[in-house]
C-alpha cells in the first residue's frame, strides 16, 4: 500500500495508540519471549483532576527509557497513577465554591469531602486521555490512585509503625500557616517574594527596638540583644516596657541577634516568629498568641479585638504615633514568605501539630547516596544539594488542616479531654464553635459528628491509635483527629503502595524500581521522602537511579506562567504539529542540569523532521511496491552501500550509548543529523542512479533508523514500520516490541 503524500499525525496517532493497547504489550506480563531482567519506572504522580502542562510532557524521558528497555528484551513496567493532591485540589475546588458565593465553612467535612471526591472523579479521565495522547506506553491495567482504600491502609500502618518506633509525636511548635487556605505548611511549601515594607522604630522606655511587625507587640515576652554589643551590656537583665500597654518584659542576651540590623535590639515574639520561637525555647520564655487561624487579632486590647492583621497594623501604628512611641519608620525591602498555592502572606502560629522525627530516617537515606546504592544523574549539583539538605533536615510537620485527604488515625476521648474545641454545623444549619465541655449538655455526640467541620485538641490532650473505647476511662465518647496527612506523606510511600507492599507479586518483582525521573525542584519534597520511607520500611532503596531533569522554559529562558502570557499547551501543540514533533523538540538540545527551552518554532522545526522521515520512507517503499512481485535477491553491495551501513553501525552505537548515559539530547541530535543529512541528503541521493541495486540497503537503513527513532517518535515510526516488507516473518510484531538494533543486524 502506497503511503499518502503527506504525513497527517491526527489521522495516525489515535489509531496507533489503540493498536498498542489492543496488543497488551504495555503490560510486562504479556510481553512475548522469556524476559528475566526487569526494568521499572513509576510515573511521578500528576494531579488526578488537572490537565497536563508542559512539565508533564517531559514524561517523554521516561517513555524513551521504557521503550528502549522493552526493545532490549527487559520485562518492562511503567506504572501510572494519579495524586489526590491535597491542598492543591481543595484550593481549586474552593475557587469554584467562591464563584457560587459559598465557602468550605458552609459544609460539614463529610459533605465537603464527597463534593471534592465527585469533582475529582468527573475530571480524572482528562489527564489519563492526555497521557495517552502523548504516546506514553504506560501499563493502564495497573493504574493506581493515591486515595485507594488499600493505599490508605498502608499509609496508616506506616504512621502506626512510626509511632510505635518513637518517631511520631504531637507537639506545639511554630508552623507556617496560611489563614486563607486554613492549614499549616512545611518549610518546603512556602515561597518567598521581595516586598517593599517599613521598618518601625519603637520606644520600649529602657531601650529602642526596630520591627517590621508592630501589630504583634502584644505578644512580646522579651527584648533580646547580642551579648557582644557594647551599647546594651549594662541593660541585660533589666526591664523594658511594651508601648500602649506598659507591660514589663526582660532584656536578655542572645548571640543570634544581628547588632547591625535596626537598633540591634529585637522584640521577642515566640508565638509569631520562627527565630523568636527558637530564642524563647533557649531562654524558657512563655508563648503568647494574638493571631488566630482566621488571621484575626485575639488576646489584645479591646479596641483591636477581631481586626484583621492589616487593619490592626494600621490602627496600632496610628496609636503608637499618638502616644509618641513611634520614633520613626523607614522603607525596607525584604523577603516575605507566601503560600505556594494562594500567595497569601504566611503567618507563623504556634499550635499543636503532628511531627515525624526525621533525623533517624534521613541517616540511611544519606548513606544510600554516599555509597552509590542510588546514583544521582546528573551528579552535579544535585547530589550535594540532596546531602546538604538531608544533613540539616528538621522534623517534618505532617498534619494539614484540610478536608481533602486521609484523616490522621488518632482518636481523642471527650471525657478525658473536655477542652477540645469543636466546630460543627447543627442539623438546622447553625454553626457552633466552642469547647466540648460548654456544649455537651445541649448537643449530643451524634449531632456533633454528623455536622463536624474540625476539632482542635489541646497540646497535652490524651489520644490513642485505635477506634475503640477510651483505654483510660472506657468511655465510648471518642472523636477522630480532623487533621489530614500532608500529601507528601502519601506520595513519599508511592514506590511501596503502588507496587502493593509488602506481599504482592509486583512488589517482589519490580521493587526496587530502576529509575526515578522527575524535575529537580521536588528533590526534597518527594525524592528524599521516598528514599527515607523506602529504606525505613524495606531496608532497600526505592530506585537505583535518580534522574533529575530541569524545568521547561520559553525560548528566552523565562519560567512559563499565565501572567507572562508564555504558557505553551502541550496538547494544543500535539494537535497542531503532531505528538512526535513535540516529544522530539523537548529532548533535542536539552542538556542535563540546564533549563529545557521550548517554543512553537522549535516544535514546528521538528514537525519538518517528521515530514522528512515520512518522505524518505515513501521514496524507499515506492521502489518496493513497484517490484513486490519479484522475490528480493541478495545483491553485491558497492562502496556507497558499505559506507552508509558503516555510518548506520555508528549511529546504533552512539544512540545506545547516549541513552545508557541519560544523554537523550545527544541521542536525539545524532539521530536527527544522521537521518536528515547522512541518510537522506547523501545516501538517498546517491541511490537514485542505482535504485534497484540499492533497495535492500535502503530498506535495511530505514528499518534500523525507525527502531532507533521509535522511543523518541513512537507514532510515526510505528506507522511506517507496519508498512515495511515482512522480512520472511509470518506476522509482523508492533515496533514497540521489536529488538533494539545491535551490531549483529549488519551480518
């Protein structure tokens, strides 16, 4: 059958993907021939309900590896999955609620959870279809979702084991809190922006201080100076007075204070500043709280009570001016932490949270990298970044104050903990926020649980890990912790849960996995946590290789964002130029540890390369079609044939070597130049004078080229390969499981 004059990806891609799926060969259990060596990759979890972006298109690197190893004869698994994505999904859903003039506070937690669940289920198919659109050869029969019951069960068992091993604790610490999203975040989830602000110089009677946050003066418990600062040596041990309330607080010495900043004297507010919290711990200072979880002022003089932080700041500054306690203010440009989701200013609040003691988990994960049990590619600069961060790691706050995710499996006895603060909606729609002891006579536990939104247990609350009667007093009036797990607590166990840890056949066959390929920016969020959990639970690393690719940027090196109007939609590009063109553009010229530049012009250029491949195949097959009635005879090869075969041997060797070295950019570049310039521009032009004689060589080089290009451009190469002569085979196999070219193919 003669090839059409032009290659039309939109007519080919869906048909080819159905052909692959029907073959069943994405499933390693259905691959032909015995395959002893395994090769496995787990897809980094995309948000189950969100469309793919250009960063997800870089999964092409994993597909190259998977297709290469499948053709090499390995038992190859690429396991897909979707992430419930905790705060990200709830944030998106809350934006939808806001469009209806509603918020999460209008619903009890069960209702809100079901609404989000339904939203995710309605949208989950979108990125699955888009992953297929990109040609990714994932084993869809093994698709896993992070909120599957068995996965949640394993995650909760890990929590229980950590607790039994003394690695889980509940402590009152200062945390990063977003008052808009209503939850705490780890340090990794805080972004920082430069902001123009003011530095305010205040009179504390005995001493003058400088602060960017005058609204927190009512939570001050001390003024600290550097012990080497000669200006204040005589004041250490004396008292200062908080303006507006004239409360006396001690002047203390601490070496962390920078004498060159402001006045060299720091107001110490342990309840609302991380550095101050550490100072407070060292000096056994009390912790006062004047900002609540809604971002309103509490425990302050009546005139400021209930104001937002910004409202309170304005009013307090005005009162400081009027009382002559504001000496001066000056502009200050400084770095401010913001929520990585909604960009609201992060508040530092002191509250009870669940923490993992991380140092014991980090130690074996450090050794695994140092000793080479897991290799990092490229090693520089990422190995050092990993080791530095893991060496200085702090305890991990794993609790989030959101609905969307598994609840932490801890229960409180309401009889033993009557001060638990309960927020719920009554059966008639009234919102109640009060300690349990104040409402237990009016509302029964069933009504509270049915309308429950959240609870806040005191820091020293008695708790237990089984949903049974209280082990202390035998009461059945118990209530579960409403904090949910940090998303990374679930995804950190992904290599285990996705493969059915601990007893499944897949776990025993494919763990440890071969390669983790992901973007460098989640080296600490995700990669390090998978290393820690994998070693903690199995004593084995979760993957042999960590391959870190970099971010996709525009042609000018700028990060893609809607505000810059430079976002490129991978699906639109696939539909416009063909998926193979997009795939090839993403790896072509993208060196390790450097940003990956992509533009529509670059994708268009690779569309031209796909056209070149199509036209070359048309030329080769046209002669074959003219002579298909004649049995192909072996002919003597001349110098031109020997030359192109030598060059083909070289490209086989180079492509194989570069893929093994994870230099997909060099492999793509070599293939491009070989096919376009060496094969097409030179040999095909030479062959036109001796067409019949050159035909066997033309076919051989075309066949090997299609095999080498297949991991990069699977749709086009599969379509063309199916048009090649059978070569004495009874049935042609899909190109995706044909043998990878070797030197033996030339004899």
